[in-house]
C-alpha cells in the first residue's frame, strides 16, 4: 500500500510545511499529467467508454489521502483516477486498466468507471451517484469488529448530497458513531447544472448539523487545508466520536465528461478558474517560499517523464484476454 512513485522534490523550501507542499505539488502534477494523457488517449480511441476527469480538483485527493493511514479504506466516485493515484496505485497499472490491458489493476475489466485496487486501500469507483457513501459506512462498521482500527473515507460530488442513499449513510454513520469521513468535492456544478440553482442553501457542510455531527468547508484548491481538515476528522473517527462532513470547494477545468460541450459555462469562467487552480497556487507558493525556478522545473520534468514512461509501457502491453471475461465475477 506504500506508493510506488518516488519522485523526490528537489531543493524544497525549508521547513516541514514547505517540504509537504513540494511533495503535494508533485502528487497533484502527477494526477494532472495522467488525466491530460487519458484525455488524449480517449480522443484517439485508445480508451473506450465514458471518462470523467478531475483536472482542477487534484488538491482534494492529494490532501485527503495525506491525512489517512495505510489501513484506512477509501471510496470514490466515477471521477476517481486522482484518488487512485493519491493512494499510490502505479500509473502504469492504472493506464493499463483504462486501456483494457492485462496489466491493468483489474486486468482491463473495470475501465475508467469501475476499477478498484484494494491492496492500496482504494476500494473503487462507483458509477451510481453517491453510491460509495453507504458502502463506506459498511466498511467502517466492519472495522469496528475486525480489530483493524481502520476508518473509511467516501468522496462524492456536491450533487450527490441530494441523493437518498447519501442521507441514509450519513444518518446511519451518525447514529452508530461510525468512523466515516464524508468528503464533498464541490466543483459548483451538479453535472451540467449550477449547484446554486438546485438548492436553497448551497453551503452543504451545514447539513451535517441535522445529523448531530461536525461539518466544515475548506478551500479544495489547497492540499494542506484539505489535509488538515481530514486529519481532524480522522482523529475524531479514531477516537470513536463518529463521522464528519468535509466540504471542499474547487472548480473543474474540463467538462463533466470527455465530450461535454460545456455550453452551460459563463464566458470567461474557466479562464478565471485557471488563475486560482491548485497547481498555479502551489507553484507560486513554492517559488515564494524559496524554491528556485530551476529546481521546480526539474521536479516537473521528473514527474512528466514518469507519466510518459508509464503510458508507453501500458500502450505496449497485451490486451485483456477476452476468454477470461467470466472470471472474478461474484453474484
């Protein structure tokens, strides 16, 4: 479950905070370059099926995962590539899965929307909106009796907060003081509709009070802010004090899915978002903190070379064996 990617920040700013930010910048950049490569592969017809990218939202999985332990269980939505990478799933195996290769984490069976890698603490995506929330509650309940001391984190978009299954999971986790962290990835759009047009009060963290549990809203473009909020929630969960809702505010820089025409966007909206997105903010903070431009470029080059090598290896791998399609099925 230890990440296999070992890019080391060069000449990071002094102090623990500077070193942490440099490491998280590298992790966010790894996700960004992976997603950009997947987008090209999808347009080239190498990746088949619906694909949802997390470009612009990288700080949330990176910050959240940094606050968890290896024993913990993480459940994402169908926009889960970044969460898997943050858990340490090797980029080559993840590329292989999306390309339908034997080397994929699920042998090419799961594709973009259904893969999992439990050996890395990543218990998979879910194409049912909010579907991971009750599963995470179940995992936290199991951890209470298996002696693992694990907690669970479930991440979903803000639109999922209007799903009955999410409310049931919140209520169940609160009623039984389960160690679940409910992370809302609020990118301000419920698929193609502005969230503010879907609810009376778009500060969704406030809904936690209805279940008698803590809720907080943080800057989802700041991995350190996300880390700190999730760390506090994790400490409460491990102490037997129950679940927490963490609303993380961000903006996706691409469509809801590859092929989304984004006609619902306001003019200049994405350009403005690009000025405050996680990599831009982290890069500026690193330079302001004393990292040299050369060291930063060296770090960028190292991450990009890693992703290039992983993509090339996955493209060269053998396709999934269709004769084994009925294996590993459970009913």
